[in-house]
C-alpha cells in the first residue's frame, strides 16, 4: 500500500465469479498507516478453503468499503494419484 495515511478497515472477499456468489469474507483488524510516503505491507493468512465447485474465483480486497485490489484464479478438480 502506498499513498495512504490514517486508520483503515480492510475486508477480503472470496467470490465465485461464474455466478458472482460470495463464498467467504474475512475482516482484518484496523491498520494504521502513519505516512503517505512510507510503503506499508501487511499479510493475510488464509486458512484451508473448500471450494464448492471447479470454476473461476476471485479474491477482492476492500478498504473502507471500496475495492482496491482483486486477483482471480481457476479451480480445477483433480484425481488422486494412483495408489493413494
């Protein structure tokens, strides 16, 4: 994050893009950024997720209710290796 100063509330949503269905949402503790010129990094630990069906999914990061970043990815169904 750059060019921000103050206290911000972040949410991250996991969406099933094919139907725009919300799969899960997590709220982060408020993050305080002290200077617009500093680079602020923060991590988000994501627990094991169970995806209901294969398809296109997207993480959407929202700051104070406004979407500031998104990342999409595909989930595919795989078969267990032989002998497993």
